[in-house]
């Protein structure tokens, strides 16, 4: 699960979801960055910091 960063205001207020996903880690880097893909295999265009990811077991 990837954390949703509060860049845009959402009209739902505190009921806005905090995480999106699930995703699969394709490649971890030593600095803490991750390349993640959707469950269908589509790769996200940008890498994600490991601090913004939460383990999810499906």
C-alpha cells in the first residue's frame, strides 16, 4: 500500500483514504527507493520512498 500525500485538497476532508494500492515491489534500491508495479504488472512512472509504503498481505 502506498501512502497518498496531501498535495490537493479533497472535499471528503478527514474521510479521504490514506493509502492506495495494493502494489508489488519490483526492485528495491539501497538508498530506500522502490520501483513498484500494480497487480496487473504496470510499472509506476516514478520511484517511491520506502517510508511511504506499508506492508500488505493479500
